[in-house]
C-alpha cells in the first residue's frame, strides 16, 4: 500500500509542476506572441500651413453708399454708373427723412415723391447688383424724420408733432439739424417696426440692414411730455428740474442720463428684435460714433448711441464707425488706442465711414484711417450724396484706396 501512496504523491507533484509550467507560458509578454499580419500603416505627410498673403493681396472690402433722395436710382444710366465701380457692397438709403425708397403700405410714412409711379427702383438695382456679385444693404435712419431742407408740406413731424421729441426749450433742436422722432412714444417704435418688416419681407434678397439709431450731437432731446412722465414714474423726478453745467455730474443727473441711454438701447433692441423675427438671418449693422469711448457723459447724453452695449447684447454684426474726422479736436483721436475690437464682447465687423464731399481733400481720409489702427478695420464705406460724388468715387477707389491699404498694412506690422 505504501507504493500506491508514493505513486499518488508523485502524480500530484508532477501535475502541479505541469500546471505551473503552463501558467508561466501563458504569462509571457505579448511581444513573444506571433504578430498578426496587417497592412503597413500609411504615413501621410503634414500639410504645410499656407503662407500669409502678401500685404498687397490683403484686400479691403469696398462699400459705396448712395442716397436715393438726391440720386435718381430709377435711371438705368445711374445704375450702370454705380454698379460699374469696383465695389463689394452697395448701401442704398431706403428710409430717410420719414420717407421710403419703396412703395409702402404704412399709414405714417410715404414714398419719396420722385419714385411714385416709376416702378420698383430698389428691386431693379438689387437684382442688377447681385448679377455682378455685389452685396446690397438697406440703410434706415430710424429717428431723423424731418431733414433741414424738407418742405413744410412734406414735413412728417409737422403733421404729427406728437411723434417728435423736443429739448428743454420746447423746440425740436437746432434748425440746421431738422427734427427727430421720440423714442419715448410707443407709436414711433410700432411704425418703424412695421416698416422694417415690410422692407425685409418685400425684398428677401437684401444682404443686410444698416440702422442709424441716435440723436444729433448738440441739443438734448428728451423733454416731451411722454419722456418726462416716463422718468417721473421711474425715479419720481421731473427731468426739467435737473440742472447742468457745474452740476452735470451729480448723482441725480447721472442717473437720468444712464436711464436715457438704457431707453435708447431698449428702443434699438426692440426694432432689431422685430426685424429678426421677420428674417432671423439678416445681418445688422449700425452707424457708430468712433469717439464714443472718449465722449464725456454730457456729450453721450445728446446722441444716446451706446452702440458698444448693443454689440455686447448680441444685437449687432457690424459697426460702421464715423466721426468728424476733419475737425482739429479729433486729431489726437487718430492715434488713440480705443481697441473696440477687444472690448465688444463678441466678434463684430468694424468698418470706417468716409463721406465724399465736394471740395474735400481726397487725402483727408488717409489721416482719418489712422484712428482705427490695430482694431481690425478691413472695410471702407464711402458715402456719396449725388451723381457727381458717385463719379468722383471711381477715382477714390483707384487713387486713394491703395494708399489707404498701405497705411493699414504698415500699422499691422
């Protein structure tokens, strides 16, 4: 029996030895295992980054702005002159002085008399521009409803004085400025919203809308009964009782000014909101004071155009910067580090508006452009008033624009 137990012990030992050897074999590193046959990996060389375009190839967007009140846009010859220029975008004034370029169904506004019964000038120039690959924006001056040279028979705010805004003296401002509609009258916003929706729905091919939503720098407009009552209900203070001059920085006055700024922002937001509801994808540009950041609070109280706030609210895609560039007091602004592009809270296209006036030195815009160096300005908007200036614009693009491009490129280096 002993030999049987010995055989059993030997068998157990051999089994354990074999089991241990099997475990060791299975635990060998994977590198000893046979490799699976796979196709060799294809090495794709890295694509080199494209070299930066030479300075001469970095093209500035060119925009021409035409005013249908002073230029007959229904004339094929005028249209050919406009669209024959080397431009990327055309801005057409569609609502200025309380009148529309197109036939409107509004009960408040009327069409510019020269276009009544002459067909649809806006539709014609829109189609012709698109055939040439030129974008078209419609310009709307939201508040300047009566121009200085408006005949009394066509003065909308003379017919509807309740729509107008006044200063502390009860006037509509300086006679040379014309008259402005009141942002404190809800009927003004309702009428404008209806007109804007009519514009974008009637012309769905429009590439964008340029809005000017501000008062004239100078006279303080905001003493109409509606404006005063609105602030009395808010702060229990009548704006007519506030004093200026040495007292302009008192807390009560500053509070009123800030409230006025918020009311203009609310007004602009309401118009843009209605427009976006009608056509959500429409790009919105605004006329913007280039010197806003350096304005005193008293000067801001006149125009009320807190456009940087509108961009931060997500209302605006483009700011068309303007300023009385030629005035001596703006000379130091040419080198000012305003840096709007880094302070607007979101990507916003920056353009510079240059008026082309008879007798103006065409090289003046070169100095004006130095204002916005380092702010990402790559677009020039050239504003013309009549056919003579449109003809002169052709020379601007060929003679002056290359010099502008050189200034912009040098400042970016």
